[in-house]
């Protein structure tokens, strides 16, 4: 079992990295980029096969530690 | 007075903080991150650096260290805690101070002297700063852009918790005087109880004229005065 967690900056938070990447894409000639948000991707390998229990504990960990709710949102996905 | 200066793996302003406190004739000792108590400390300094390599987020791992649980308890009991730079980041991650510090708006690491306007003398960290005095102190950070949501910011203002703002030499809060894009030029704040404060600039690196400025001493003098007052009150 594996968990995938994607952490992204909240929309209201300044994201200078995203802005810089967006500008670079434009300079390179990639058209139509509306916005870029740079975040983090965490892949967590898990023991056992209780998806619900894993979801519960990782939601807690993501809220408490893996993301900072003041500035970030996260998405959690558990796969086989 | 006894100061405890925390030491995490990759703290790098810990010795500077100890040196600054001793310069004024007070005692300071380093406190390793695995310790469970702040002992007989009258005040705690969470120093600058890159605790735990700044992995995940600045301060995110340090806040779960055993010593931070002790600092939390110390703060809950009214103890004075000052976080400088990475220490400020640790205190926000720990929930001891509101808001968060994010990447500088220009993505650059800024290492320079800046000017600070003191917003209020009503705190143990600012009481002795002469009225109207603009402090010249260094900064050295890549993630010092203060952020709080609207509700949090309104609360900070209502409670007079903003202690320092980046300004020009005359005290004007201009955008060009803001080195990192911090919301409303915020450089340092305190908690609602006013016993925990954090700031991105380094007062401990500005306590001797030899270092280019001794304006940082006013912040230390304020802490000493607050501790003396506390001792007198305790003895009475």
C-alpha cells in the first residue's frame, strides 16, 4: 500500500516560485499558461492493507506536520 | 538572569545569541534539542539557522523536538521566549505565534542591514526602545515573508501584536524597504499574552559597534528590564 500526498500553496498565499515558472514558460514560448502553482509531492510506503485506517492517520499527519494549514492545502490518495 | 539558547542540528546563530546575552553581564547556556526541560532559565531564545536542514518546511521538524515541548510549557506558564529568524519560523510552526513565514517574494536569500520601526513599546521585547528610534539590524534569510490570513491579521492589529515593521531610515513603511514581501512590512510579532515574540532580523548580531550597529541591544535591554520587573514582583 502506498499513500500519495500533494501539498500546494493556498490560493491566497503569494507563490513567487509558481509565478517565476510561469514567466519562464512564457519566455520559452509555451502559450496559454494561466497560472502555475509549485508544491510538494510525498510518496509514503505503508505496511498492511487497511486503507481506511491509513487514511485516518495520514490525514492527521498531513494536517499536523506534512502540510501547514496556514499556507498550504493537501490532497491525500491511497493506492494499492 | 539566566538565558537558555536552544540548539538544534544546524542551528547557526546559537553562539551569537549566547555571546550577546553574556556581553550584557547575564548568563546564557546552550540547550540541546533532546532536553526535556528548560531548567532554571528565566528566558528562552530560539536562535537562527536551518534547524533539521529546513527539510519539509522551515521549523516544521524542530517544533516536534523534545525541547520544544518544554518551551511550550514554559511559554504557557508566562515565560519569555524570543525567536530569531529560524527561531521565529519554529515558533509559528509550533503554534506559539500566529501566521507563517514563506519564500521571499524575489526568491533571493537576503543578507543585508535593514531598518526596523518599532510599532509599540507595550511588550517585554520593545519597552526600552527609545521612542521614534529606528533600529538598524541585519537580516539573513530566504524565507522571511510573513503571511497571515485576513482574519488573523485583523486580530494581530486589534491586539497590538505587531512589534516591528521594515521601514526606510526615516521610519516610512515603503515597499522598497520591505526586503521579503512580508505582509504590511511585518518583521516581528508577539502572541496575545505578549510573552512570546519572533522576528526575522538578528538583534544578537547587532549588539556591538564593531559589528556595524549596536541597535539590537535595545531589544535585549527590554527583555532584561521585563525579567527584572518580574523578579521584583516575585520577591515582593
